């Protein structure tokens, strides 16, 4: 499984549209995701002090768009990136998550 951290507003948009999109898709060409072992670091770097966070669990076998693991020089590890929208049927669960 791979994961996307977002907020309740984006979750509601995803449910209404039937797919997950993200501003990074338009700006960078992909949606940022992480592995289970990367969740804590992502929360610490990008979500400090934010509330109403949601962890989306995504099944990579259900994606119909490219998934690539790409190296981050800043973090010295590879992160999963999805090159397109993620259909809601690929999202296995939505759960509340607190920043670390």
C-alpha cells in the first residue's frame, strides 16, 4: 500500500469528483505519496500544526495511471509519485491522522 496525506476539504472534493487530484499534479505533473515508513517524516515536514488531516490508503494494484518511485535528494530516499488522478476505487480507506 501507498499513502497520501491530505485534509478533510480535499477528502470531500475527492468523494464528490470520484477521484483524487491535487495542485501538485498541475504544477509538478504528479501527486506526492509516501510509504508506510515515510508517513511520520512527511507529517513532520509538511503538516506541523495542521488539523483535520486524513490518511488515504491507496492500493497500487488498482491504479490506472503510472506510479514511479523517484529519488529525493533532500530526503535521501525514493518516494512514490502518481502521474495522473487516482480513481476513488483505488483508495482502500480514509482515516484521521494527527501530526507527529
